[in-house]
C-alpha cells in the first residue's frame, strides 16, 4: 500500500532518495520523510497441549470458522498481545506461545503475526465478540476453516509446511 499523503498535515507526498533507504515518500510542508504506517495484529492457532485439536471461533454473525485474532496495542509485545487476546476473547490462559509466520493483509493495512498457543483443553468462556467456538481435530479444522481466508492460509501453512496466501484484491 503506497502512502500518498502526509499523515501529519495531509500534503501530497513525493518520493526522494534518502541515503541507503532508497526512494522514500517526502513531505515538503513538514520537511520530513514519511515511512509506511500500518496496523499490527496477532492471529492464533489455539491448540490443546498435545497439538491434536484446534479451537476455532465464529464472530460478528458470520457463519464461517476462523482463528482468534486481535490488534497489538501501542507499546505491547506481540507475544503479550497473543496472551491477552486469548484471555479476552475466550477466557483461556496460554501455556506456550510460539511464532509461526507473518503476512501483510492489504484489506485492513495490517501486518498479521501468526502464533501457535497451547492451552489446557477445557471450556472456554468467550466474551461478546465470539458467537461460537468449537474444538476440531486437525483434519476437521482443515475442512471447517473459512475458505479463501488468511486464517485458512495460516492454518494450512502450519499443518502442511507451505504457506499459500490469498491475493488481494481476489481474482474475479
């Protein structure tokens, strides 16, 4: 995603060479280089301790199952955001948190950081954001996860060892 306007004053940016950084957007009004700004979020493969089952959720009235996800707060480490989102959305405590893969998601200008978190397989206590949740075997999760989604790409990439991320905008 290209930045066209200064996020401070709204002036149209143009690119200038900036040392070893290459061509960087520049604001004449602020006399400053402007580097890309984007959101950062975590996406979670919530697994039981044996990593035999995965917990998927449905949210916001949508019928498809997805992964738990949420934004990283300013000043928060991504691993802490993963633990917080798990507790906020499902009332579960992470036993382990391990990074899997990242991917930039253009529709929301977000860098998604995917983690595997392990939990004790117990009843979740979801908040109002979660409409439904269910434990799936890995083979059933492969079928249940939303087709064409970034959540599916993260899950299947983790399972199969090869990530095939969706292209945006989707091909017609």
